[in-house]
C-alpha cells in the first residue's frame, strides 16, 4: 500500500491547526483513521515535517550475525534440544533467545540437530 501523499498530510495538519475542529472530524472529513491523524500531528510536532517514513522491512534476528557461535554450539552439543540451546546461549552470551527463534536461525543456516541413535 502506498503512503498517503504529502499534500494530504499537510492539509490534515493545516485544518487541525486552525483550531476549530477535532481530530475525529478531521479524520472523517479526509476519510482516514483517527489514529493516522494523531500520528501525523505527532510527527509534525516532533520532526517538523510530515514526510512518509520508510515502509516495511524485516527485523533481523539477534542470532543472524552469530553464525560462528551457532556452528560451534551445534558441533559441541549435537544432541541438545532447542530449549537446551537457548539455555546455553543465555549462560554464555547473556542473551535470552526463544526456542522458535533458535529453530528459525538454525534452519536458515542449515545447522541440523543430529540425535544419537540409542538403539543398538
């Protein structure tokens, strides 16, 4: 979805700053949400402009740049569970990691968790 135009954003701020209307009325007049009007007004107040901010993007995992450490951990403890890996990470690197985050990162880096075959 494209961001609202700068002209629309400036009109919203201008109408509200005239002081004879409420945020809800401005939102209804321009067919936008009340939250959007609040966001634009706050942005104008804090940054001085109403330019749209960068959209999207994804958050990178805390583990993303720690390939070497993950590889060493899996090599050292190939039979550990995800929970045990998370405990190890907390003890050694002082970062709390959820099992789901650990699982995703291990998959991304193609680090499989081999289990010993106890049947002989």
